[in-house]
C-alpha cells in the first residue's frame, strides 16, 4: 500500500508574499499542482496534503479528487510536526509513506519510482533522495556511515566543518509508515530554529538509505524568488530543448517561453520574445514572432504572426496576422485571410481570404469569404447595454472608415462608401452610402477677408 504526504502548510516567509509559497507558479502551474502531478503518476492509494497557512486558498487551488485528503496543521511547528499531525489523525499507518516537500516542484515520477524500488528492494526503514550540490547552502546536509544515513544536519545547525559537506537532503522520503509512527512523537525541537524536524527521524530509524541522483536541477527547492526564477529557467530550458529536437527553430530561445501543454509542429520558427501559453497548438511551417503572445489557441499550418497577441482563438492555415494585432477570445479565422496592422478582433468568424488590413475593430461579427474591410472600419457592437452582431456577406467591400452600427446585416457583394455610418440592413449587390454630400463653396477665402 502506498500513501503520500505532501508538506504544504508553511507560509514561505522568504518569498515575501501574501500568496502561500506552494501557490506560486512556474510555467503556469502552481508548485503544489506540480508535486501532486508527479505523485499521481505513481497511482498511490491516497494522497494527504498537509495545509495550514491560508489553508482554504491552498485547498481551493486543487480540483476535487477522491484520493486527495487535506490535513490541517495549525500552528506549523516544523516538517516533523506536520507528519506528527498526519500520523495522529490517520488510523491505519500501513505500507509505505512517501513524504514530499511541497516546495520541490520539478521532482519527476521517475525519481520517485527509483526511490520506491530502492526502498522496497533493500527493505529499508526510510530512504531519501540526496544529491551533491556545488553550493549546498540552505539545505540539510546528509551524513552517511557504512552505507546507511547516520544523520541529517540542517544548515542553521551545522558547525563550520559540517557546512562544507556537499551531500544534501532533497526533502523527499519514503518511510515504512508503521515504523515512522512509532518514532514520530519522540521528535524534539531542541535545535537552532526551535522547530520539529522531520529529518531527525533518520537517526531514530535503523535502516536509512540514500538514493543519490545527479544534480540536474530536478531537486531545486524553492524558498525565495531567486530560486523560483531558477526553477522557471530549468523547466523552460527542458521544454524548449524538447521542441528543438522535434524540429522547432528558436531564434533567441532565452527570450521565449512555452507552456508544457503546448504543441509545436515541424519547421516552425519561433522568433525572439515570443510566449506560447496554456493549451496551444502551432502547426508546421509557421513563423511566430518576434514579440508575440499566444494563449490557449490553435494556429494551423503556414501562418505568420508578428508582434501580435492571440487569446482563445482558432487561426486556420496560411494566415498573416500583424504587426500589432489583438485577436481576443472566440475568434475563428479561416484560411488565407490577412489580419493586418493595428487590428482588434473579438468573438468573430472571419471566413476564407478576408482582408482586414489596417486599423480596424471587428467585434461579434461574421465576415463572409473574400470580403475586404477598408482601413479604419469599425463595428460599433455595443449600445451601452448590450453587444450586437454584425454580418457582412461574401465578396463585399467595406469602404475605409465605415462605421457599422450593430445589429446589422449587409448582404453579399455589398460595397459601402468610405466614411459611411451604416445603420440599416442592405440587399445583396447594393452600394450603401451614408454621408453628407460634399459642398464646395467657391471663392470662400476671398469673401471672408
Ligand atoms: C527542508 C529540510 C531540509 C532539506 C530541504 C529541501 C527539514 C527540517 N529540512 O528544509 O533538510 O534540505 O527541505 O528542500 O525538513 N512545512 C509544513 N509545515 C511546517 C513547516 C514546513 O508543511 O510546519 C512545509 C513547507 O510548506 C514546505 C516544506 O514543508 O513546503 C519544507 O519546509 P521548509 O521550511 O521550506 O524547509 P527547508 O528549510 O527548505
Ligand atoms: Ca524549502
């Protein structure tokens, strides 16, 4: 039987934040979510999340799940105290208990599996993940004697010699839960931090083993924002390198960020300062950026998006967007269309081969195939209370600076005169024009003087 405890009750004072530490995010996911995801891959029987500081916020951040239970630790007297609270609340302390610090977010299920395998195959009382750090500052130092761990000494309790020791405790442990329960209540807080340390159980248990892994960034703990940023860098490097090996070119990789859940096709070029977030998909042969932000959107093949922002939308193939366009949620833009300079589109369907080239706002609209929207044209979709729809049929030509007052339905092959304010629906093939006739008053200047 496998149970897991995730320690997430601390405030995270060193983050200098009003948000609990485990709710800070890296690459769009909270630290806690990441640890839970790694644990879930082990199919545990139950996961206990120990919460305390801002417990409601932490609990609410996790979607309801049958095998996740929350244990309240108040006050928070240390990592050992957290596990005391757990052991005293749960009746059956059977099988293995895997304990993870909630602030070590890059831990992989592979490493956890290795820990469990070592623990079971060697029949250990406790096994924990260690690594040698060039700079071990801040971590507990792990001392091994005759292949068993003798003790862990926290940074603040180290003497000068112990502080030089490079093998550190990653904060990830597998215990025989029955044995842990018998020793956990004897932990004391007679140390420099006056905390009850979980790490003190090691010297109380008989057979303590170390799974030493390479220091590849996976075990980076987060106590402050410098370490938060370090983890972001580590994860982004991994994500981008994965895409590079699958055929994506990054022109300036360090300036770009890609979410884990985004897909990118072959021969896509990601230019500098481009960010692809959420659940996005970029298909083959697109050029994205520079300076582009895409979130929760699908971009089909052969698109070029430059200096633009796209949210929750679908961009079909062979489309050019930008520079400086803003595609707001709920847009579907069909093949071979062109959305040009300084254009905003929201909740609209733009059919094939449409051109909206310059300085337009299109909201709540359906624009038919091959229609051209002249420079500066605007759909006036809001009457102060409600949003209304604009429909323009195919092959239409909207003159520059047309204002379309919605709700409005222009037919197919309609032309509007430049500068018109259109308030009434029109038939197919009409010329629609609404502007005062031009008056030329001759010799005007001469008469005035
Ligand atoms: C801890 C370890 C240290 C290890 C390091 C790895 C102890 C005593 N020390 O130190 O050996 O090298 O992690 O990153 O365990 N928490 C609670 N309740 C509490 C206190 C803490 O749930 O009462 C949670 C925190 O929210 C955090 C985790 O436990 O997620 C670790 O606590 P933290 O104070 O960050 O421990 P470290 O000083 O980093
Ligand atoms: Ca920590």
